[in-house]
C-alpha cells in the first residue's frame, strides 16, 4: 500500500502531464526516496495508480540503473568505472573499497550501512577517479582518502 | 491525402504522403526485410534490418520510420545495404542458439528465412553463446530467452492489440529480456497472440511445443466452434489430431487475431471421455450398440409415436451448422409433424431482425467512427469484437462509449462511461443522446440486458439520432445466429425450450448438441434422444445417446454474431462419431419418411435449399467456398417464430459451455474466469 503522502505526491506529478503514465519515473523516485528502494508490491501499487500494468512499469524501472529494485543500504556508493577514472587509478580505489567494506558490486554490508555499485561517467573526469555517496560527489580519490570519506556516513 | 512520387530501385512508385517507406516499397513489390516493424503496431526501429540508402541522406536510413516524400530516391539493392543486412543478422545471431532442428519455429521462422536470403553464412563470433534456461510463464506460454531477438512485437501486440500489457522489457542492452506481469508468471488473456507474432522460436505454446514440425501437418482453415465471433482458425492436423490453431495467413474476418479458445481449446475433440459409440439405455445402465441398432431404436420409437399422434419436442444446437439446423427443423416440422422446436437463445436476435435495422459487420467495428457497447463485458465475452474496436480506436481514433454495470476493459478507451444498475441500460443509453447525435455514424452492440420490448426501444433511440446506426445483437456460441435464422424456433403455437422442459406430457424429446438439463429440470418421462460429443447431464438422462462429430470434423456453414456466413472445413475425423446431419438423414430414412421431400443430407445440397428458401441466404457460394465471409440478409424477420426471453450463457475467456469443460488447456490456466481485470 502506498502511503497517503506518497499517493498525494505522485498525483501531483501525474497532474503535470497529459498522460498519467508519463509520471512513472517521478513516481518511482518518490517511492524510492521514502523507502530506499522499490519493492514488487510498491511497483504494482504505483502501476495501478498510474493506470499501467506492472510489466510496463517494470520496463521503466529496470531500464534506469538508479531505480533500485532490491533493498539497498542506508548509503549507496556509486563508483565510476569509465575510461578516465580507469586511467587515473580506478582499479586501486575499487579494490580498496571492496576490501574495506568486505563486499562486491551489487552487495550491501552486513550492518546495512553501504551498498556498492559501479556507474558510468559522472562528468568530473578532470578530477578522476570519482565516486558518489548518496547525493555527494567525491573527487580525486585515493585509497587513503576513501577511509575518511566513509567515516562521514553512519 | 495527396500522393507523392518517389523512386525505389529505379522504379517509380506512387504512394500517399506520410506512408512509411517500408510500406510503400512492399506495396510496389519490393521487399525491405524487418523484424520489429509490424503493420498496425507502434513503431520500434529496434532491429535495424530495414536500412536502405536514401539519396542525399548522409547514412543508411530505417525504412520503417521514414515517411515517403516527393522526389525521394531510394536504393535497397546496393552493396552497402546488403552489407548492413548481413552485419545485423550476424549480431542477431551472436547469442541466438542454432537449435533450429528442434525449435518449434523451424521451417516457418522469419530469422531462418532472413539469414537464408540476406545472411553471411558464417559468423566471426567465437565466444560461447550465453545460455539461459527456458521459462514457463503459463501452461500456454513458454519463453526461451536466448532465441529472443528483442523485436518487442509481443510486448506491443499485448499492450496495443489486446489492451492487456502483460509483457514488458526488463533491464537494458545485452541483458534485456521479455518479462511477464508477475515476474515469473503471466496474468493475462492467455490468447497466444505473443506466440504467433514472435518471428523466432522465443515464445512457444504449451500445446504445440516439441510435438511436430510445421511441414508435417495439414493446415485446414475452418471456423472456431467456441464463441459467436466467427474467427477463422487454421488447424494444424497430424495423425487425426489437432496440434495447434493459428491464423498466420490472416484469412477470415479476424485477420491474425485468435483468443485462447481458437488457438488452443480444440483439444476437447481429443478428450478421453469423448463418446465414440452409440449408447442405448438398458436395465443396467447404458449399453454400447452399433450405429445401425441405435438408429433403428430411435427411428422405431419416433415412427411409433408419430403414428399414434404423440407429442414431440426438439431442442437444437447453437454449435451445429446452418445445414444441420435447417435440416433438423424441416425434419421436425414435416417428418415428426411438430412445431415444438427451439434452442438455447442467448441473445435477442429475433427482436433485432424484426426491427429491420441495418446490421453491422465485424469490419464495421474497425471502421465506424463511433461505437456504443451496452451491458456487456466485451473483452471477456467477445474477445475478437473487442479487439476490432480497440484497433479502431488506435488506428482511427474511434470514439467508444460504454454503458455497463461494472468496470470493463473498454472503459480505458472510452470517450464516455455510463455506470448503470441492472435494468438501467436503456436509461443509461439515453444520457448519451447529445454526444451520440453529434457522431457521424454509430454501431451499437448489446447483450442479453436488452431484449424484447427494450430492443425496439433501443432501435427507436438509434433511429431518432438522425445519423446512420448499425447494430450487433451479441449471442454466444458459434452458430446461435444461424439457429435463429434457420428456424430452430417454435412457430404457430409450438413450445419454447422452457415450455418443453416443463411440459411433462412429451412422448419424445430429441436434443441435438445442447445440454438443457444444466439449466432446466425435465418434467415427465419422454423418450429422450441426445446427440452430443460427451455424456453431458442431459445425455446421462437419455434413452439413446448418439456420438456426434464436432464442428472441426464436418463441413457446412455457420453464421457469426454479425450475421457473416462462413464455411467450415472438415479437418479430421474421430472414428465412431457421425455428423449431426448424417444422423438426421439416417433417422429419417429408417423412419421411412419422404426423402425426396426432405432432400439429400449433404451440406452442399442443403445449403442450396437454404439459399432458395431462407430470406437473406442467397449468398455467393464461390465466395464461401474460397473461405470468404458474406453477411446474410436482410432477413424477413421470421414473422411466424414465437418470441421468448433470452439468457446469455455467461461464458468468459476461459469457459465455453460443454466444450470448455472438456478442454484441458482452458482449465489449466490459472486466471479465474471473469475475475481477471478490475479495470
């Protein structure tokens, strides 16, 4: 069941398009902002609210890699694996992150604190390697800097 | 729209402006290959097979998305285009398994054909092909991901054509795949449109997969025997067995459309409980007897009752052919001397014929600017008619109006929806008067909610709109309309079906392809003769049971819900059974009736008599013979027939009277009848 707040927010978005289904990305983001991810149940609820079938909304949800269809940790780390970062030492940063957190890509730490995901270019190649944690972009990464950055996220 | 002139491969081609290049080329006889482009569906431009050279364009263009323009110069036969096709096919085959020798689609696969014509013959990819196990989405639909070429035809036909949208494309890029509504299973009409439209063997059907090869079957185009919409289904027959139904050649009124019943529910014919020998009641229950003995028993009793002026009742079928219906009523009237003949009336066709208003064809539903649906869940009960209206809305922006008791699928495409209580349908229609009067034309479809006096009032309403209005009276089963028009109705004091069941003083009751005991109790102890495929409730009570052939095992004609007459083609035989027409003839002969007057019991001879004597049925035989459909009419309104209340059988997508009960496929799907779609 969507909460009344979620419903109201989605309805607001839907009202700004000629077709309700056009609000599907916004609606998924609304749910994800409140719950961290989009469950099968939430997806079916949103689909019904927008007059779509679950399969149609699933097509949208799984096309975008920032819509999470599995539970994630309290913080999501997105590390760039594109060419500039790779040239500038991405592999070292990645290996350090994996070792430090004890997880692989697509996994969440056992304390539910971090989820680690690769991502394509974040548009800050001049300061590579780069990663994002939640909404923050972290530049000029080195294995040493990583530890300090992670400390900031509880 | 004005025409434009363009040149394709040096040939001057004329086409209406805005025609897509791929269509203009096809109409000029120039094939531009494509997987994802599909006439009537939204554009996808995903497969890149239709790349062509267009003069002054810097690179190859997709012919499926390019509208033709004046002076355009197109080349489809250059080395660059050939190379593009070759390369695209090489990509398509990267992960596509070459399991053609066991693939269902082998022999009728578009990918096979394309590679044969345009492919490279060898691949430069050395990598191991990715394998993903096959998935069962329902007893009907199986998905083999590696064979899928991601043309998205299935996704589009389900969403656009069926209005269901049970399929989506999940993930992206190389990991894209087709996925059903519920993650691992379908919740849909189980119509199989996705399977037939699949250009490769990615989607296969539970009834057909790994059973036979396409070229080992005989393909017999006949008319589906389930609902009244009259879809052509091409049965794949091998060793006297139906292996599949489809209509890929788009013959018949339905084009390529078929629902689960037309595609997969032919399996009733091979059910192990099928009656294969006549049965005569003895002291210890039914005794199997020879046909000769059974006919002798029936004819003997009939003759005896006739001789002493006893009372007959005859209940005909809404599944049997026009020829059979006609012959039965003639035999009843002239041979048995009774007017007590009726059938289960599922819609008030009689009142509509008497209103003498224009009747719509199935094609009208696709072309009419406006459609009004009164008191029926069309998607559940008349899947093909609903498909036509949906296509009309998509292609021609038809305005659809629904007057109904609860949510129906057509609401989604409706310009206006009127909710009514049972019995409030006519009042609901009246509230649409101003809107409907503004339409240039209208087709009105109504179910059993409108009957008797209400039909007259509905047609008066239609006439008062001042626009051309055509009508469809919705009936169930493959030949309800024909049963009415052939006169399987009481006349001049004859008893109706409920009256016969309640009479109590009938000496004999002859039931052909019907199961009245399911809805009515039988009073008295008449000599009960039943012709049917199965030991139904009625057959169980019979004195003699005669095993009948199904519609797929006989020739003749049937008349669909729109009055379109089409020909059945005998597809196979079930040894031990006889067609109802033959049974009638054998009984008549054994009774010593005037056979000259009754006429020969062959379908073509009976149809010739129908053409002479039934108003509206003097139809061009050559069109019917060629597999075409012709709308009968106008009728004379059957002035002698006795009117009686009607009641729809209430069948849904997954039920179909007796035949549905014996179709394992229909009963295997998980969708609960009628509870599928909340909106």
